[in-house]
C-alpha cells in the first residue's frame, strides 16, 4: 500500500517532438522468429534509471541494475552515453553496486554512492561518496562518515557537497572509536532492546524507530571537514543549493510533533551556519505536504511540490508552487491542472519550470512559465516519463518507458527526441509481446473508467480467453503506458490481462481519487468489475475462466473481489494485502493515515469493521493463494496469515507463502522467480485445469 492524487481540465499546448532513434550496433542478431516472454527474461532485462546530463550537455550518466539468480542479488552500475548519440560505456566496475551519479559543476568528475572496502567483505562497508574522472581512472573515496551516506549534492562551485545522514547508532559510534584508537574491531554483542517513546515507531525496511533523526551535513572538499548544517528531533531531506552556494533549501516537518501530522515544509538554512541550523527561514506555511525544492537560477525563487488540501491526505492533488527565497506569499502555478506534479526544475534561463505529471494513463514531461500560465506538454503521448534532467544548453535527458520498451534514456534537443541507450534492445528483439489497448467503459453508476487490456501475442478475435484482473497498488496511483513484465508474462501464457484505473487512482483528478476516501471496496470494486464486464461483453474474456490478483492495495482489492463476487473468479492471488484493518493499527507504519482517514479505532470501530474484508471471509469460495514478506511493516504478513487461517478453518482451498527476510517489495531474485512460478502455477491449475505445480524443495 502507498498513496498519492488530482481533478479538472486545462488547455495544454503541445510541442511536437519528432522521434529520432540513435543508431547503435546490436551485439547479438535477433532471431527470425520471435518467441514468447518467459520468467527467465525477467533476470535478463536490465533496469535503467537516474539519467543525469553533464553541465556542458555532452554526456548523460545513468545507472543500470542487473539481477543475478546465481548470486541471488542485484547489482547497480553507473554508465555514460554521449548526449548526441553513440556507444554507452560503463563507468563503474562490476562486483559492487554504485548509484546516484552526480556531475561536478565543471563536468570533469562524476560522483556516486557506493559501499565498498569494508574489510573482509563489502557487506560490512557503509555507503560513501566516491568520484571518478570522466576521462577514466580509479574511483577515489570522497567521504568517510561513521554512518552511511543516504544522498548528496554538489555545491555550485564544486568546493563542497551536502550529505544526508542519519544520526549514528551506538554500534556505529563504538566501531568508529575502535578504529580511531586502532584497537581490535568490536565483536557483535547481543542486540540492545528497542526503547520506544515515539508515536510513529515503525517503518518498513527499517523496523522499529528510535529518536535518531536524519540531518544535513556539509563537507569542505579541500579540508575534508564535516559540519552539521541542521539538527533537532526532525528528519531533514531533499537538500538543494542556492545558485551562489550560500544557502540550502530542504524539506522537513518541524511541527511540535511530526509524528502527529504530514506538515512537511520548505526551509532554508545557511550552508556555513555555526549552530547546526538553529536559525532557519521557513518558506512555506501550507498545512499540507510541501517537498522537492528547486532554486531559480537567480536565487530569488524556490519552486516546490505542494499538497494544498491536507485533509484529503494522499488523495489530494500535488501542485507545482513557487515562493520567494526570502519568504512571503506562496503561489500555486498549476491550480487549473488537476494532476499530480513531480520533481520541478527551473530552465537554465529561469523563464520556465519543468516537471512530470500524471494524466489519463500517461506520465508526461511538462513546463510552465515561471510566473504562471498554460502548461506545455514537452514529452507526452503513449509513454511514461519516469525522470528527467536539464542541461545548461536547454537539452533534456529523460528516462522513458513504453508498453513494448523497458526504461531507456532519451535525449530531447531542438524538439527532437532521440533514443540514446539500447540496453535491452537485443533481448527485446527476440521476444514477441502481446498488444496493449487503453480502453474506457462505464461503471455501475455511470462513471467513466479507463484501463489497459493486454492480449496474448497470438491473439485470435474469434476466441474467448482466460482472463486475469490485476488491480494496482496504492490505492492512489495509476497504470501507465509503460513496460509491464508481469502483465506481458501472463499474456505470453495465454491470458488476457485487465489492468483498470478505478476510482482512487491518480491521473484523473482529485474528485476521482478522493471518491473512495474512507469507503474502500465500494466504488473502486464496481469499477474493476466493470472492466471484467466490458471484456466479457466484447467477447474477449471467457466468463468461465476468470482470475484476480494483485499486490499491496491490489491485494486488498483482490480481497474485496473474492468476498463480494461469489464463485465468479476461479482463482485468486492476494499479495501483501490487508484484511482486518484494526489488526494493523500500531502494527504497520500507517498509524497517521489510519487515524486521519478512518478515525481512532476505539472511537470509529464500526467504520473500521465495515470495510474490512476479513469480516466477509465466510463468503470466499475462490481458491486463494496468500503471499507476503516476513518483515513487511508496510502491509504486515499477519493479514495474509489471518485470511489463510480463516479459509483453512472453513475448509476452503488456500495456501500461504511467506518470503523470509523480505519487506513490502520482494527483492531477492530467487524469491522473485519463485513468485512468478507460483502465479502461473496457481492460475494454471485453477483456471486452465493444468496439473498442480510440483512442490518446491
């Protein structure tokens, strides 16, 4: 489960970007007869991320993540490609992960994060900042902090970097003291007990939370001196340097008790302040969430993302806003654009602000005059722009995915969109994918809903196909025009796949998203079922061979489907879902969201129970596979355990799979493969009548 938001219409001017694909030699020729996608292909596809264009605009750095079944781990490398097109080259070696590439202001060096040199094995190392000369050579370690570096950014002159660091643990302090005194490394002790006095005391991937907070530190690269720039019982993030290098803007919830609300604001602190940030300038006073600060080139303005309707929580639209760097009135620039805005950045001349935004199954790159006006779609269409970076010459590097193309780096210059990387081209040329359609249909109450329909590669319109309904997570979020391996894997195995964007989704306006506030499993249930009805009415889906499955809120929606639809669905897979909601209060990490949306469970118990699928468990007759990570504090495994226990007690067909040590997102390659195999096995057995899969040893 996660969350986000939007609603209304605006005339958006469209700048046509013609597409030119850079010519790059393929290392292996494509076979004459493409084949269907397989599970093994998941581990051959490389994940491209985080494009960063060099200051002079000649190079684009990015990362490539590989999954190894043999080593059962992932690994990330930094690569570089000419911005004008050409051969991509790796900048960091294999064997240790490197991430977060950032160019020095003069373009000579590329800094990145990596945990290496930890002694007996790199598993003991902390993530630090390293640098590489763009022209080659060995990486040099730039920082040596007690704790690992979470993030960093260069100062405008390249003489300093700002680090995001969490306060060190007692164990980290002891290890640092031992190193300084050159004594034998302290052997691991029995873990200290967790001592908790916070309202918000859990976080997925972290576990129990203590009073250690995350703050900003500035490193002088000449002296290697580390100075703490912020402090206090608050978490500080997303630092951005002012153009003159004197100040840092950052996002932080500095209310009386941040655990009680979501009021993150934009703050400014002097980069060289001597008091650890005791003197701050607060730029925003909006009661909602403000983040992602970006300075104008002249240093007079700060753009940011603002959630102006605090009471609507994640269902509220995230707008683009601007405020004077000296403080003052906050101006929302995208009030008419009822769509979520992401990652604003000023153009080099300061006249425009670029940003990503969701809209009707697309995620596009847009721009707007810095003083306000109409939005221009810079890169749009049947694609998903995942991230972008701006060059000083106006060039843009963007990470783009399409329905048949996994993420690749593209460059936009003078109106021409050029594909710069071909990371997966050779592999994808061997594979025959199913066609994808974006369809619209009416829900039970007449509301128009949209979704993506995947067909098998050899689709025959004269046939009716076994069909899988796949609700998305969130609930705030949207399926987009991007490459979806799981949907294509199901299509490759003969299924039609339905991926609706029901009410609660982003990309269609705040009214559409907020329609399910405190009313889960009602309108959104009607919407996802309407897509099934649409596919059946069109003669695409076989009504006798239907299945449903999803992860996170997709699993929650699966729970609603199987408790409300009788025996219509022949198989279900509910991954990382919630069922008896009161069980999660104080157990997952959503305490604030639960309270703000449903009220306190001892005061509004009837509502909590009304929308809990667990209370309808006796109605489930669909064979259901329950799945989740052992250490998931986002949507804890106790939910799947309770549903499995109830179904087993009722004598229904069910199974529970728990992945050891895993959090909300399953990460180990061997577990990812196991999950794909179980998906296909469960649906194949109960929908297609295939033989049960062999037990995994």
